[in-house]
C-alpha cells in the first residue's frame, strides 16, 4: 500500500514521497547549520510580526460574555448545578444546605458499596468496594473524599447524558459528526488549565466551576463511544427492528440503544475515570477535596500524608474502574417463570436492609457514624519519618543525586538548549519532512500549519521547553518501556500480571505520579521528567505486550517450522506485525506526556504550563486559550503523524 | 395457488448501488450486462427482475453469494428502496407508501427471519418474540399470551425466560421464526434461515419448517444458496446470477430443462430421479388403452424405481391425488432419468 502510494506520488511529480521528505529534512539540517547567516525572520518570528491572537480572542470572549449575555446564561446554569451539588454535598459530607438530612454515616455508604460490588461481581468486588470506603474512613479522610465524590456524583451523570445525546446526534447527522469530531480531538488534547479558566470566569470559583470543567473534560469519550456503538449494531438486528414495524423513536429506544449497551457502558467507565482525574486537578482553582489536600501537602513536602492520600485516590480510582467494568460485562440473568418478586430482587432488598441497619447502628455507635481526628489510624508522621530515613540512606541519595546530575548536565540541559537554539524555520522544515514522509502533501501541510500557528503566537520558546520535556521523557520511557514490554510479552506467565498492573496504573489520576517523583528528586526538572516517564511508560508497555500477543499463532508456528530462533522470530515476525499497535502506545505516551508536563507546572517548570498556571490568577481568557492551543497543536501534530503512520502500516500489513 | 391476483408482484425491479443511480438507470438501455454497469461505476444488485408470487406459494430464491438474492428480498419488504421498477404487495405499490403506512404494513402483514437470527441480545426469548407485538402497542397481557403460543409452536416451551446467548444456534433460529410469526403475517420472508446452522440441525429445522408451512399455509419467499435445500422446499425456484433471475420454474422443470448454461451447471450433480415426479413425465393417452394398476403422479422417479424395473408395460398409467387417471408415463423415459443417461 505504502509502496503503491509512493509510486502514485512518483507519477504525479518527478520525485517520490520519500525523496521529497529527504530533501525537506536535508534543508532543515542545512538551515540549522548556517543559522548565523539566516535572516532574522527565519530564526524567530520578530516581535512586531507576532499576531496578537490573545487580544483578538479576549475581544471575542468579552463580546460573547458581556454583550451576548452568555454570562447570564452560564450563571443560570451554575445556579442549577449549585443546587445539585449542594444536595450531594449535604448527603455525603453534611454541608448545611437543603435537604439537610446528611451526612450519611460512612458505614452505610461502605455497606451499600459492598452490596453493589457483590451484585456486580461477587465477593471480591464487594471486598474492594466496601474496603475502599472503610480505608477512607479509618484513615481520617472521609470528608475530603466525600467532597470529591459529591462533585463526581453530579458531573459523571451530566457528562453521560450530554455525551449520549451528542453521540446520538453525531451518529444520526453526518454533518454534525463532521463538525464535532475535530472539536472533540482538540478538546482531548487541550491542557486542563484551559478548561479551568473559562469555567472559573463563566461559572464562579469553587465546586460549580470544578464541576463544569470536569463535565466538559469527560464528555468526548462518551460521544465517541456512543456513536461507535450505534454504528456497530448489526444490520440484521436493525432490519429485524424495521420488520417488526418499529417507528423511528422505537428503533432508537428499543433496538439501537440497548444493542449498543456494551460500548455505551465502556463510555460510562471512561466518563467516571476522567471525572475522577479532572476533579482531583480542580484543586488548582480552589476546589476543596482530595486533590486540594494533596496539592497543599505536596507543596509543604509532607510526604507521609501525601502518600496516604495517594493511596486513597488510587483505591477510589481502582474501585470505580473495576465496578464500572464489571457492569460492562454483567449480563442479565434469567429467572424461571413464577419466581417471586422477592427472589428476583433479593440484592436490592439486601441493599436496603444493610443501609437501614447501618444507619440505625450509627445512631448508637459514634465510631460507625463518623471518625474523629483522634480516632483515625493515619500514620502520616511515622510514614514521613520512614520515607525520610529511606531517602536519606546514602545509597539512595547517591543514586538519585547521580541520576539528577547526569540527566540534568548531560541530557536535559543540552537537549533543551539545542531545541531553543534551533531556528524556528528549521524545526518547522524538520516536522514537515516527517509529515511528508508519513502522509504526503496533505499531512505536511497540516503539521506546517499547526507549528506555524505556534510560531506566530510568539510563545515559541516556551513551547520548545514544553516539547523538550515531552520528547526527552518519552524517549526515556521508550527505552525502558519497550524492552520491558517485549520481555513480558515473551513470557506468558508475566504478561498477564503486567498487563493487569498497566491497566490498573492507567486508571490512576495523573496527579498521583508526581508523588514518587517529588519524593525521589525533590522539586526540579528531573522530577518532572521522572513523573512523565513513569506515566508514559505504562501505555508503551501495555501496547507493546498487546501488539506482540496479537500476532496470529499460525504465523508464529510458520516461523517455528521455518526454523527461526526466538530472536529471529521476534525481529522478523513479531515486532514488524506489532509495530502499528506499538505506535498507538507511543502516541498515547506522548499525549500523556503533554498532559503531565502541564500539571508539573506547579513544581516550577518554565514552559507553557507555567504561563498557563499564571493565567489562572487573572481573567485573561485570551492568553489562556492561546497557550492552551499551543499545547493542543503540538499534541495534535504528533497524534496526526503517528496515527497516520500506524493506520497505513496496518493497511499495508492487511491487519485491522 | 389458484389465486389469480398475486400477493407479491414485481415488475422490472432494479437496484443499483452508486451515486445518482436513478439518473444513470434512466439513461441506459435494457440488456446492459452486469459488467457494463460496473464499468460505469455502479453495482447492479438487482437487475430487471419480474416475478409474481401467488397466495400460499413457496418461492425459493437461489443463488451464490453476491448474486443479489438478499437484496431482492429486501426490495420486496422495502428494507431497501428500489432504483427502478415496481413492487406491488396485495396490489399496493410499496414504493408509494408513507413511512407510517409502511410501518403499518410490516406490523400486520410481513414477517422476516434472518440468517444470523437478528435477535435483540438484551431481551429474553419471550420479550424477543413479543417485540413486534409490543411495537404495535398491544397490551402486555395479550402479547405475552400470543408470544407463548408461538413459542410453543416452535417447540421452545420452558425456555421463554432465557436470553439468546444461552441458546444454541438452532434454538436461536426457532426464536427468530417465532418472532416473525407472532403477528400472524400473510407474507413470510426467510433470508437463508438455516445457513448458519450445522448440517444435522439444518435438516431438522427444514423438517420443522415444512411442518409449520403445512399447518399455516403462508406465502413464502425463502432465500438459500443451497440447491438441495431449494429442491426440498420449493414450489418454484428462482435462480439468480449477477442480480438477474436466470430461470424461475418448478424444481422438476429446472432439473429437466435448464434454461441457461448457468442453471444447467447447478443441476449437473443433482440426482434427478429424486426431484422429478411422475406427473411431469405424464403425457395424454390419446385413446391408447392402459392396463393394470396406476402410479401416483406426486411420487418421484426414485420412489418408483423398483416398479420401473420390474414392470413390463411400456407406458404406465398415472393417477392424480384423487385417484383420477391423468395420462401415461413412458417407462423407458423414466428409466433413463433413473439411470442418469437422459
């Protein structure tokens, strides 16, 4: 396929695609070498040529906000949301608002969670669900966790309904789909700070803004999964619906939506996980809860308690993920005719009984109702001491100090300086060469457009610093993740548990990854790179294992019969076939890195993230958006090139 | 079968896939071949098909995959809009129906069975069978009762609370059949209903199907790619190739005198004596006097083989179902068919 296309391209012009790409690349290198002789405009866009996007955008935003009266509308929405949030807040942690009946005792929440877990997947799930809440209560973080949960309880259903509706529209109306899909991919690459500021400006500070940002952030996968699921409904099921004389509404309600159940529930799982990830990050706009506490603890380097909160967040993430995934695979069970109502609904009845029983218990036993500061089992100080002694150990400090010194002096600083030294034009030419090589003229055009736009904003240097952090950590992650992935894939005994670990690690909110990074390297560039590194290694490993395992067994048998050694088999059969899948992992690693590098702003980076965080203090929406778009455009460039390559490769191999 | 007005009648039906197919169809002459149309950038799924299907008749549409048989049956039920021609159901052109009228027609008159069953995975057997009744707004009690009746009819009693995934392929197709019969349709479309089943189950389901048909006497359009199945079930067979009907006739005639080379190729390996009935070989007696016992016109040559060999008469008298003498069959001709050297 790739060959055929390059031949086609060759017919169109005198040069093949690869040759043009090579020429572009040589030009890029050449211009970099003769930098001193280049005109200024090629090295950096001069200040007076930079377009004041931020001011234009600010004008547009102000116009929409004040003159079109959007603010009135959004404030209206936020009062509705606030009402909902007050209800969940009252129920979960006893905020003094209507309906004034909360808080529900922790033991009741834990008991109901256990029953739900049991219903979905038996005892183990009951233990996980109930146990998580017991841990949260005993460690003394109940109120924090419930502040976080109260926002999720509102945001997740809202994101679900909006996403479902948009998904149905995207599936029903081609034109709408064509408009919304690019918007969704931009939304998915925008740094979260760009969600936060508009939320603050339009929807007040605090839970409401946090909730809005969370909803917007969680919608895209729901839209994608819904329209995907609806498209996948089998033709015969649709025809059966038509032949049964269904009207359009009946088709949607009784045929399409139930038949797309699996995809829709996968969407629900993703909505919940993204809600959790975002709600933790809303700490940056003053949302109280686990995230805010973690942020302040990490700022004051209270590692022990950070560690405990980290465990809480991880447990909640794993629980929500497992429960919602169990719901995806749960199939309805049939009851024999004549089964009584009580027998059919025994789990529901059990749930009600344990709920009522625990509430009654909580009336008499104080510990079952809430756990006071003195009763909790938090050992923050002791863990703090342990961590400090371990970290103060000569071997550990020796290793980390050396690593820090080595990485900073020999890799990070030189690489960053090189990127900053390179003329803008050379970087764009280099990127264009990649684009041309992978996707021909159209891809080259797209990537030049994206990077050109970044250059025109005047934030080029900051963007390069962001890019440097992303590239260096993803390269390190590749060096670690891919060999590990290959090793794991070759041993079936290892691949299962490692895949499970990767899956679990991917559900953690990204914030968590900063905890060990800060513990080991304190606050500097290496900590940032290290945090991105572990965060990005996970998808790399996972897709490497999955790619290698997906190689059809006949091919392996054929290679065996051809007398290939293990290494020959790996290099000639498994890796070539796994590469397209591995590229998807690589892409995800880069996307994760762009996400993480922005979060790392709060430990003092000098890139776009830092600037973005600064905008949160004011109300400069224009600048915030321009910075966000710089990040999104870089991410989209990588996304476009890598996914394009992966898809072409897949087609060429005739898989998927 | 004696009804003069056909239940379904299609005239010069065309279905082309491709942009602006109607305009293209108007521009071409008759007799364009499949290849010529393809070169113009269109796929001719159904090409100038005219068929009449009488009340109570079982028409089997036979063809290899890609011959357009599935598309044709979807044109008859308007799951697909046709590009040209006319499809009349009970004298009503179904292309003229509004969405509401079409839904009404399907709710009252049509049932369809699908190759991969097309069951709704989230509904129990009972709920699947009751689905068409629910769609037309029948009340809960009524539809339950009716659904139970058909479930009994297809022999799935006791499984009504199961989900499709808990059933075997054959059982799932019984659910599909039950669902298509729930509204008591006049017209029954079956799109390769047994193709996804194992050979043994397939045979069993064919018997079951014949039993149901004898009991219900519906007008049936049955699709298959299996010639044996077609011969076994059909009143008439329409053989399709590249979207066009090559021949539409009774099984005997198709085997005895294939209209085209393509049809002949199908019939080549068929044991003709198993298909051809005595009645087909019967000729008027024209005063010639026949003696002795007569044979039944609806018995196959194979069934008569013993008698054909042992009997010494040149011409055997043939009687119809009511025992009335209708003519004579040349014994040598029948023997030739039996021995395969006709």
